[in-house]
C-alpha cells in the first residue's frame, strides 16, 4: 500500500500544476479579449455536494463489493477492487445525472 502512495502523490502534484496553468491561461485569454470571467462560473443551481456525496458512496460500496468478490471467488484482488470501484462510482454519477436532469425538467415547466 505504501509503495503506491508516492506515484499517486506525484500524479496529484502534476495534475494540480497543469490545472493551475490551464486556469491561468484561460483567465488571461479572457482578460486579453475583454470578456467577463463570470461566464466561467458554475451555475449555483447545480448541487455539487450531492454529486460528490453520491460518488463517494458509490466508491465505498465498490470497495466493499470488491472485497466481498475477492474473498468469495477466485478473482484477483486488484481486479475485483478496481472494477467494482469504477463500476459503482460510474453508476452513482449516472444516478446523479438522472436526478438533476429530472429537477432541470421540472424547473423549466
């Protein structure tokens, strides 16, 4: 477990640097063209905490289900953990999409 933390931390650092550089370039381009930065702001009607909450619940259930599958079947641990984590995390994001899609449709009527 410890041997994966260093590459994961390095990846997070590189990702963070690219994120900051891309954000800076975007904002400086907007300033050069005289555009308003408010166009980049996310709409407050979207509920980010619901999305991340559902995602974290999906990932946690994926880890638990991966552990169950790894213990009860002959599937390798890594395959069971990763596949169930990504599968249930993706399903939770689809649930969020359908929940917010229904809210958006009811607000438009």
